């Protein structure tokens, strides 16, 4: 498959590859589907929780971040699995580090939602 890398044609090709990646992640990764569903619910809730545009951005920006990090984590897992399924310490570490990145995104989401909810209740 030849990839175009210039101009509008390249941009359209890149968008197509991105959609293909998102579709593959949706179809093959339960954690990605769960993150998207929870993020969609929180996105809708953000319109009721946020008292300002700034608060809304603080609530919704990490929701985009979790999707990005979950895509990258899934990519790492796929590359490691492609190399081989036998146990190797470095493979385990790579997968654990990707999982840790997802965990810290959820920590950021929790901190944002708790702090803004607290602000608006007091």
C-alpha cells in the first residue's frame, strides 16, 4: 500500500488510516470500548457539572487524553504480541507501562471531576 505524503491527498490518506486504526481498536479492544463509553457519558454530564467554559474544558480535555493514551497502549500491546506470545520481562514491562499511562489518565480525570464538583457544591 503506497502512502501519499504531500498535500490534500496525503492528508486524506492519513485521515483514512486514522479511522482504520480507531475502528480496529474499537473492534478488538474491550478496554478501548469501555473508555469511549465512559468518556461519552462523562462528556454529556459535563454540560451539567461545569459552571463555566473553563471548567468544561478542564472536565472534557482529559476525556480526549484517555482515548489517545488507550489507542497508544493498544498499539504497544499489539506490537508486543506480534513479536511473540512467550513471556519476556521487557514485553511485560512495556505492557505494564502502557497500562500505567492509562491509569494516570483516569487519575487526572478523577481529580478534575472531583475538584470541579467540589468547587461547584461549596
